């Protein structure tokens, strides 16, 4: 397993991370024994970052991950996420602290390495729709993070880069975050490549380049577009049955249709299958710190690590991708 710098944190992070979310589902709905075996194997393979959130399975992911890591006495980096959906709009600072304290209780840990905003950046604060502003992040939210750091509960902070792209850029450029979770996949590569004129998906406008400039670590999310880039419509029994796109097309079916534009990567031998092509594509960008993959079973874990070991996609494959992206216009 290769490791990459996580921004300015001083941490070297495995280029494949262990995603504990709802989409893959293993750490939410899987059997405890399967969860233990997967974490043990991940550590054996060199994975050292585990990513969860308070909203994954209504806290079940944090509870399960914490139980497994404690049983194993595992020395790994752990990141989770806070949400302000239940907070008092007049006291966001207290809302952040309460959310993080609840996460730590579920994880059965005194601290986490990385705490991340899970809500989207918007021009107006609307906690019911889980939206907060740049001013919120740079104001009360940042004040709460400083309190948590002073109490030894968190080491580093970041945000999930969803919502209004320019607002996300503003937060990353501010210097207050150590990491950003970036939507970056073959369907929507705008976080790391120029979007064509008339592009009809969120344009993240080179977010990965900005992050590299500011020494902010990049954790890639939705690398398989929630399954649309797997090459099959079938979903694993522990995976979430249906899922809405984040940062890509208008619906899952559109994402699956657009994924077909990259079939040449498999048909012409650049990769053995679409998951391999997708993971290696993301790792081809040197500004990426890690790719978070959500697992449903041990096979997904093993293959993700095998794919990463093959290195970036060949340059001639990458050079052909803009031809496909040029078709994604309204």
C-alpha cells in the first residue's frame, strides 16, 4: 500500500481509505464478525484511515467502528463528521460541540484525528436542509473546533465539499481546514479537470488544485458515483438499495448511462473492470491524498487495494477522457 501526505497534517495516509458509510453498508448493516475480519484485513493490507460519520446509519456506523477498533486495540487514524441538522440555529457553536461529543461517545474514544463538516455549503443557513454558510464555517463553527482542539478531542478539521462550489473554494482558501472531501470520479471530474462549456453537473472548478496550493489534504468521495461506475446495476445485500447522486447527474440512471462513455477503458485493456478504472483514475491525480471506498464485503476491500497497486491509469487513457466529458452538457 502506498501512502500520501494528508495536506499539512504531517500524517501519511494510505491511498485507499476505509469508508464506513451507508452506500457500501458493511459497517452499518454487516454482521459483527464480518466487520472485524474486514478491519483486520484492511490493516494487514496497509490501510490506516477509517472514515465514518454521525449520520451513517443514524450513528450505527460510529458505534460499530468504535467497537471493532477497541476490540482490536487498533492504532489507526479515525475521522468522523458532525452535522448541524438538529442544532439550535442561534447557537451553532454549541451544536458542533454536542454533535462531536455524541460521536465520541458512540465511538467510545476520547478523541478523533479528523472532524469534518458533513453539511453542505450554501448562500443561506437552513439547518432543516443541512445547509450552512461560509460565514457560519469561518465563525461559530471554527470557534467550536478550537474549543474541541483545546480539550484534546480533535486533532485536525475539514469539510465535505458539497453544496455551492465557490463557497467550498472560499473555505478551503481560508486556511482554517486541513482537509476537504472532494467529489471526484469519471462522471464528474471537475474537481480535478476543466469542465466543458455547458457542463450540466456541479462544477467544482479545480478544487483539488486549490487544495494542493493551500496544503489541504484531499479525501476523494463518490469515486464509483455510488455504484453507477461499477459496470453492473446489481447491488450487494448489505449495500443501500437505492441512492441519490451527490455532485453528479440529475439521477442515478443518468449517472449509469454516462458511465458507459468510459467503457473503452475496459474494452481496450486499460483496466480489467470499471471499479479498477475508476479508482486508478482518481489516484492518477497527485493532489489526491486518499480515495475512500465504501465496502460491502471482503472482496470489495481486497480488489480496491489490488487496483491501487497497479498505479495511475496510462497517460494515453487519461488523454482520451475529455472527449467523453465534452458530451456531458445541458
